[in-house]
């Protein structure tokens, strides 16, 4: 599974406007629901519930908020970067600038785990993080992701 197959420039926001954790999560969720209020509320609820159980800051300035909801029929991935670090509960205690949000139905649990694993492997590499964080447009972010995956 390639992240570049799950993401597209339309599902990437560079830069995110929010400056706090909840604001960033809301902004990312808006991209999932394309502005559909009921859907966005349900998706945000699933993400916030998962965050309450165990925060999703994986270190290296990266967070991968994720959740499961029957409101969606397939796994959806969105991504974004912030100009300034956002306080976030992380494994290494560092704030976050690079976000990947995953959400989908329980039936997509296998794809969900594979996508989480793929993100984790990619962002461990500093040059990849640097290129993603240095992107000034969604297209540039997507191109950097494709190159990192060898696509």
C-alpha cells in the first residue's frame, strides 16, 4: 500500500491555519467531510475519542490522529503542515508540525494499520520529513511523498 494512492493534493493543506491541537484536528477533519457538517462531527468525535484513549503524537514532530467510524465507507487520509510547532502529546515530548489524519470504517481496519505503519516508516527518515515540511503547496507536498515512496 502506498500513501500516494490514499492521498491527493486535494486532501493536503499546506499550511494549516490552526495553531492548537483541537483546531488542527478540526481543520483536517473538514477535508475528510468536504464541509458536510454531520459527517465532520461524527469523524471529529471518532478522532477525539481515540486521542483521549492514547495520544497519537509519534515523535519527530509528527502526529497521526486516527479513528474508526461507520460514517465512512472507505479509509480516508488527509495531511497538512503548520508554520509553527503545535503543542501536542507526543512520545518524545516535542511539538508537532506534520500531520496525517486517517479515518475509516471498522471493516477497513487492515488498511488502516498498513497506512499507519507506512506513515511511521516514512517520517522516521529526516530527509523525508524535511521535504514534506518544506513544501509550500499541496502539490509540492504530494510530489515529495511520491518521491519518498519511490512512486
